[in-house]
C-alpha cells in the first residue's frame, strides 16, 4: 500500500462513507487519514467508525490515521415571528438580549459574551457572510447596527464577528465530552475549532494529556496575528478556508493560506489545507478545472495534506473524489517545476543537532541520488524534521510505537512502519536495509541514507547519519 505521492489525503466520513466496505475502498483509493466530524457524530457512531478503521488497519498491515474534528462554539441569532425577515442596506437593525421572537428591526442574540467584546465599528456577518451589518452603538445588552449588505434573514442563522476577539473559550461542554471520548478510544489527532489564541490550544493539550496530537484550525482572523504562538504549542495546523473565507475578504484567503502553510513548515508542524477542494464532486463525477488547480496549488505550496469534506462524507462519488485528488497530487509532484518550487520555500535551519542532521540528510541523499531516506523515530520528531526539508525521495519512518506511526500518516513524505525496537546499531542498520528492500523502496546494490539517534531508545537524540549499500535481500553492508 505504498503511495506514489508525498502529500497526504484526509477524507471526511459521513452517510456516504460510514460502512466498513466503503472506508476500505477509500483507503485503497488513497486516503491516509480519516476525519470524523463531531458536529454530526454521536459517541456510539464514533466508536463504530473507529472500530472499522482499526479493523482495516489490521487487515492491510499499515498504520491509518484518525482525526476527530471538534464542533466548537456555534454563534447563532434567535427566531423571528414570521420565521424570516428582509433587511435592506441602510436600515438600522438591533441585536439584543430580549428572548422574544424578532422582526425586521431586531432579533435576540443569546450570547452575552458578544455584547461584552463587541465595539463600535465592528462588523457582524450573518448567514455565512451573505449579510453584513456594522455596529454604530454598543451597550451591555444591545448592539445597534447599520445594514451594509441586506437580504433575507431567517431563524437561528449563524453569526461571524471578523473584527472582534471574542471572550469565548474554544471548547464547549460538548467539545470536552467529545474530546474525552475520542482520546479515550485512541484517535490520533484532535482538531480544535474556533482557535483565537494560544491559550485555546493549551487548554486542549491539557485535556488530551498526550493521547493524541492537537491540530489548531485557523478559521478566525484573530488567530493570524498570534499564529507563531499557536504554532509553538500546536502539533499541527489546519487552514480552515470555509469560515476563514467568510470572515476575511475572499481575495485575501489565498495569500493567508500561503502564509499559514509556510509558517507551519518553518516550525516543522504538519499543515492541512481544507474546505471546498473538490466541491463540485459532491454531485458531479468530474471536478471543475478551477478545483483541480486549487488542489495542485496546495501541493506546490508544500502542504502536508489536502482534505475532502462533503465530497467524501455525503457526496455521490466519495471513492472517485479520493482517486481524483490522488491523481492531481501525483501529477503536481511529477511536474518538472515541482521540486524547484518546494525547495524555494525552504526556511533557515535552526541551530540544533537534529535540524543539522535533517538538512545534511537531504543534501547527501540528493547528492548521491539515493532512492529513499530511512529514519528511526520514537515520537515522530525526527520524521517531521526530515520531512520539513522536503527531500525529493520518499522517507521510510520506522518506529516501535504504534501511536507514533499512526500520527505520522499526516506528515508529508513519510511512509510510517511499526518495527521492533532495535537493540544495537548493527541491528538498526540491518533492519533499515531489509525494510527498504521489502517495502520496494530500494534494490540490492543501491544506497540508502539512514538517520537515527544514539544511544538507541533515547527520544530526541537524532545525531547519526549513515549511508548503507543494500546487499542480497536488503542486507546493509
């Protein structure tokens, strides 16, 4: 089940893909990590899906990643007497703490924290950004606004506040219960919605207790000025372009995507580009040319992974959507310009032994034109560092820890395998050669580059580089 690409594919499970048979088809088609959206998943269904994936993992003898995506706070208005109203540009419209059904002049806003955080000049976006109002007067229990873009507003539509740092925690009570259920089951990643500050991620990390990686979803403009702080404490990042595109001017989203992707790579943290990548394949068997370019752009940027949402969760063509994304990624990575574009985005090396070894590994591997780099890694740190360099050859990441192997399924270029813990350096080298041969990364007579740490079994001690020539059966010499 070796992938012929380095970028990874996430696929969301849902009504169209919740059976074991379909999940296996999606894995064979190219899925590396399965996303379970906790907005639409009960704990019973979470357990069922987890069981399906782990059973398939056992069958195919390959680690498969599972990401549980938390819902996060949902900010919505109240109801209207007539279920919907029309508001026009230039009108005055009021949000207040009165729970009575609203009309064309006012509506209930059941979020006192918004009254506490909003200020004059801030914008409110309603119904996924279709309507926009601006605050002209702010009081403890009332916001007077002027309608900038009008339209139809109906019961319980969502509210976005792009200009306001809201005093709202990223984790609701539902999220806390979902997080514990997912972490207890043994999912590999927890995606945290509504991240505005590093403290939001720190709270999730405290609750996860190291049982999974915490991925911060960047979907709020307020997260962008403190992106470095968020990256330092997160295990991964998701460019959640849906809400980000609602709260930011649409024309700025591509540049923000690039900035987030490059920042994540600088920190050696996996970054996922998500939302509407092959949107038309929800109903159509073929994507638009623009969608193909969108996926390819994320690949050229060096993103670790690209994601399918409704395309695989509720679409008519989930397997075909995965196959299409796989072909696009392979085509982009096979382009003669690809390696030059990816290498042009390299960051300066940090002054650590692990980083120096990782840079040297890429340089030596490309100079010798070896078919693969083999890295031993305990918690995935070495694998991530080597992957950050975006070498032109695949990276065989060997670990004795199953959880580490599963988490590495999200990282660019890594082919993770669970192996027995080597007892000596000679055993480590021999094992690396045999697995590179068995997994068809290298043939007898070819060289491979091996990175590891000594003393053996000491996490975080990447300090060794060795070039080995494969003998018969992959024995290193």
